[in-house]
C-alpha cells in the first residue's frame, strides 16, 4: 500500500507540474488526496526518530508533501468555484435556472477560501527550489511560484467583481448599458473609431435583450 501511494503521488505530481506549465488547472481526485494523505502520515511516523526529522532532505520532503496537499485543496476549491460561476453565467447569459443571490454568495465564499488557500501555499514554499527536487524539475519551480502571485492578483480582481455583481446585473431591479464597438485599426482617443453600438438590458440578474 505504501509503494502504491508513492507511485500514485509521484505520477500525480508529474501530471500537476506538466499541466500547470501548460497553463491548465489540474484536477484533484479523491485517489490523489487519499494517497498523499496516507503517504504523509507514514512519512511522519517513519521520521519521528529523534534527530531524523532535523535532516535537511527530511525537512524538505515534509515541506513538499504539505505543499502538495495544500495544492490539492486549491485545485478542489477552484473546480467548485468554476462550477458555481459556470451555472451563474449560464443563467445570466443563457436559459438556465438558478438562485442568483445564493450562487453569488456561494461564489464569493469560494473565492475567499481560494485566496486564503493560495496565500497559505505561497507562504509555505521557500523562495528558492529545495535541493531535493530533481534537477529536471528545478527550473519549473520559480515559474510555478510566480504563477501563485499572479493567481492571487486574479482572485483579488474576482472578489471585487463578485462584490459588485448584484448591482451590475440588476439583481432585484433593472440595468441598461451602452456597449461601444470600436475599430482599433482607426485609432481614436478612446481606443478606436466607434462604428456601431449595442444596448444590453438586464432584469433581476438576467440578460433579456441585446440590441446592436
């Protein structure tokens, strides 16, 4: 069982690094979380001998195992947030049914949880790559570390947008917006020549008309 857990965790780690470098979000499967948790528990038991836990390779392995478990939590929360905002977008711009107020509240909670998880993960990882990481993956460490900061900034923007969303989409009333379509091949002070425009109309959180 321990060998199985090590194998699954290493395969999952390799897949995680590959997908993150490609700009994709890895999935957090129950198997990955179970094997990583099992491996972490066995590692703590195996390194509980006095003096062993203070060895640098042991400390770095413990740090990376903890960071991996935190990362799995980030992937899981991201998937939940994606599902919530997907349902919300489908309702606002499509024909689906949803409790908009509840979906917005849930997405704000999930966004806050995701930001906290990213902050904890970013804070737990050192600035430079631990020496225990294989040389072929060490170059990817600063890149992935930098992406954590970028993700946190994106989450801050999302939090601000979700806080304003009820008013923007006219939840409980109506909102109407003029949308200007500008041609950037004919530059103007606002960005381009305005060749046409649209009127977007929202009512109780749903886009019910877009006239061009």
